[in-house]
C-alpha cells in the first residue's frame, strides 16, 4: 500500500498531468476574469480546491476542474516525495538538490501567502490617529457597548454570516439578530419629503431618511459591493424592532462618495449635503438591560496594539501638470507596550515595515487636490500582512545558487577532463 | 531494507499530514469576534442643525425633543383634553406650496388638493421673520391611530436649506381654543444661524427660564434603569426560578397534566411595536401565520391594570421548540415610556386553567416610582 502510494506520488507522470492541469487552469482562470471580475475569478479558480463550472467568453460551461490549491498542493507533495526517493547525498548532485529545495520553498511560500496574507487599509486625515486597519472588500456588523470609562466592547459579526433568515447569537449580546434581508450590493436614495416615496421598510433610525434597494453584484475593479441588511433585534420575550444597516452609512469612503455625488451630480449646496449626510451617519442604538448598543455595518476592522497618526500628507505634482511627482505621508508611530514613539516617512517604494506588517503609500487627497475638494489632506496606506513574504526571495536565491552550482560542477568536470585529455 | 521502508512510510505520512494541515488551515471559518478597544473620540461634527428660540405661551408645557422633532409641547385644554405641538425639520427646500401642503394632508390621511382648493385651505402666518402657510386640517384622522387627533394646524415653510413643520394636533376644541396662542408662538420664533463651529451643540435653545433637559442623542423619556423591579403577588403554586438575562422574573407551573411558564420583561419605548411582538410570538414561537394590523384588533382585548389599560392576547399553536400544542397568553402594558411584557406559555390545559390567576398577577403589579 505504502509502496504504491509512494510510487504514485513520486512519479514523473503525475508531475506532467499536474502541470498540464495547471496550464489549463491558468488559461481558464485568466479568461474568466473578463466575465467574473478579477477578485472573484482569482478566488474561485486559484484559491479553491475544486472549480465547479467555468465561464469562457460569456458562456457558462458546467465542468469541474481541480482548483489552484489542489494542483499546488499535489505538485508540492510530488516534488517532496520525488526528492526523498531520489535523494543522494553526493557533492555531484548538490546543485540539483538545492534547486529542488528552492522550488519547494517557492510553492510552500505561495500557498502560505494565499492562506495567511491579509490586505487592509488605513484611511486618515491629517491629525487623525488610527489603531486599526479596514478591509477594502469585507464588511462586519459591529455592536459596540461601553465596557468601562475608557474602553468599549465590540462584537463583530462578519458580513458573510448575514444571510437571509439567519439568526445570530453571541453570549456577549443580550439579544439575537434576525437577518430579514441581506443585499450584497445596494444603492441608497434619500427619502426627500418632497418626493413620492413608499413607506419606509421600518420606522427606526436610518430607514426613516434613506431607502435602499438591491443592486447587481459588481465585478469591476473600480467599484465595490456595498451591502445593506434589514435586521430585527430580538431579546428573549420581546422584539426590540427592525433596523436597516448599510455599508453606505458605516463606510466613511462610501459616505464621502455619496456626499460628493449630492454636491456634484444632484447640485445640492454643501450645507444641505452635509445635513443629509448627517442623517445617514446618525448612530443607531438599541438599549437592553440598561446598556446601550450602537450598531453599524462597517468595513471589517483589524486592531493593532500600536497607533499611527498622520502628521502631514504631501502630494506634489510636476509644475504645470497633474502628473504626480511625490506622494508622502509623515506619520507618528506610537506603541505603548514597547514605549516606541517616533516619526516615519512613508512614500512610494519606501514602505514602513512594523509589527509583521508592511505599510505602503496607497492613495492620497492632499495639496491642490484637497484644496479644490475643500477637504483636509488625507492619506490611505495599504497594510499588508504576509508572514511568508521572504520565501520568494529565499526560494529564488536557492534555485539560482543550485543551478549555478550544478553548472559549475559540470563546467569544472568538463574543463578538467579536457586538460587530462 | 528496514531503513528504506521507514523512509517510505515517513514520506507518505509526511505528505498526508501536510495535506491535512493545509486543508485544515484553509477551512478557517469566519466567526463572530469580541474585542475591547479604547473608546473612539467623538468625531467633531460641523453643527448644521438649525436652531430656533421661542416664547412659550402660558399653560403650555415644554417636553423633551425626540429624534424626529426639534421641540415638543403639551398643550392642555379643559377636562383633561389636550393637544400636542411638535417642531420638525427636513433637509431641502424648493418644493412648491402645494406639494408641502399635500405632504401634510397625506400624513394626516387626507386626499391631496388641487391649486384652486389650496387658496381656501391655507392662510399666511409669520414664523418669526419667515412667511409660512398655515394649513387647517379639520376632521383629519389616521386610520391606524387609536387616539386620532381630530384637528391639525400645520405651519409649513422653507428656510435656509431646510423645510420646517410646526404642527399643532389634538382635540378639536383645544386646537381651536389655542389657535391664537399658536400663532403668537409662531410669531415669537427667532432663528439662530448655525455657528458652523466644530461643536456637538444642542439642536435647540429655549429662552424660557425652565430649560428642557436635552436627552443624549435625542433618546428622551427612557428610564435610566429599566430593570427597576416592580413588586407583585405571585399565586401559590407558581415556583419562581432564577431569571435569565433580560427577564425580570420567571415562574414555572407544573402539574400532572403538563407545565407552563410565566415570564416578565420590560423594554424601553414601544419595543418594536405591538404588531411586531405579536407576530414574533405567532411565527417564531407558535408556528402561526403573521397577523396584519387589521387582524390585531380582533386578536387583542383590553385589560384594566393599575394606572391604565393593557392589551391582552391569547393564541394557540404549536411550540416551535418542542412541536407540541401550546397556548400563549400575553399582556402588554405600555407605561411611562416603557413597555412591560407578561407572558404565560405552556400546555393548553395548564395555560387555560392558570389564565385567571395570571391576569390577577398582572393586575397586582406595583410599579416602581408609584
């Protein structure tokens, strides 16, 4: 049994079949990005074990394929087992061993990157301090209550759990959350008193001033899905009411986008836009057992034990043009645990590496751009956590060293044979 | 040979273990997380809420504002009759007089009017420096409301990017008697320009000596401690058991023909409304169809309790947890901004037999601060 398994996993035939599947998957997954969107296609084809049904040039084809994880893992096992089977500790083969080990490291590194890496963003205006980063894609329904005078307790429910009909409970919440509707993507509209509106879906909070309707899921890289849910909060013995929670109200980026569209597209005055936005962002609360719980559907947050304060955002352009010359964020890094308190400059190609994360300069509204938009200069940092970020470098060095070593062994052997001849 | 075999077994096992580890790692499920973080500082907001000042007519009583209104007044009349004045704003202006008047009519359950009819219905009044349309809605009645106001006067106008509504609604006699006082009140209004400073200011200010307490975030009238426990006389045979979170009390009733339980809870405000709660019991606990607003009047009956009226509902279905026949008798007591729920649920025979004792129990309750 072990013999057969060993033979199967170490066979070159398996390598060829897997490589062939790999080529097909890369082709299909790349073509599908046109129909399914970059993020979706990457996730469905390369970050899954199996692919059920593929999309080619607008047509759905109901066939199955091994996914990226399966092919990668089997290739890795194949390589490791073959390595063990054919391993000979001789100086003659040291280059080949090194090359194989390098390829194994590359595969393992890619797999762990896929599994454990995380990309988030920090958005702040000059003078603001953040000790958390937010997801660009995922949302969470957060219930926030005061824990003591200085801290608050957050119960964060990932938006993926908000499916229609779900009942969500947690020991820290004295009530259950019933999901009556959940729309992955939605559009808001202000319930202007002058317009003929249907009655609001609920008379609590946000729904009094805004209507939301489902929108088609977006697959483009330039837009994002902004979810909305209708939830009922029910304590044992009584319903506390039904509320609408929406990414449009809890995501600062979307709130700002909406404010701008009120001013530029709907030709509202700044004051009126600010007043309407005030209604959108008014906190929604429920009081249970003398405790107030504020709740909001917001981008999923990752808190860190340190904080960054944006001191200055610099955005300079080449004179007379809009072509950016330099994006630069000067931040203060404070970590109470270690006592660190220092200023750091983050700019293009010069990220800050700290606490296992890398902070890249991502976007910026500063300089002339901010002045024209009437906003305080602000900056967005891309925060990447990738525990295996060094493996591609190490893997490539090992492969290169292995190939050079093997080549040199052959070269030296060849030259010395010639000399002898 | 043995060494070689061990190597082989090791390799296959290692490969299997690795595959398992990777599979497990990739099957991480997203879960609800709990964490504590330092409180976020309240974001400074530009205060764009309009502010007004006024002179309160004699006899009127200022009340705390609510989320929907900037100011509220109780306007008393003879023999306990009264009316209510509320000041509301909506962002935006530019709607025609006709559409503003029709919005008010629609809210009062009246049909829209045409331009010609408009002139007969409205008169012009001054709200401070602004000119407003005063709409008189006699006979207005909301079908869904129990205490239907039968006369409404609304002054409506647009100013500073905001549409303002001053609404006096209530008993026809009181509204008629107070019309001049209402117009005097409207004339006394002055507008305070938004300061535009980054403060979280009160939304209104009164020139009266007696200042209305400003409720945090507009949540007015909610008891500071809703768990102030009342006292009651529980019938013999009811066994009080430790209450769970959110319940004020829980009793178990056991007998040879089955068992039932009684729970007492209270929530601020209307706790989502009577219909929502009745339907939650019907659908989630008894497996019945949801009732409509019109069904509600047939389902509910009135019950006298100390200090007012309560609503009683009696329904039978199947307990959604056990699948067995079940009867639910509940009394809803709205009281001083709180809603109290008393629920008897259990085997039909036990619930039926205990109904009278249950009602007596509810009537025996002595609420805090009474």
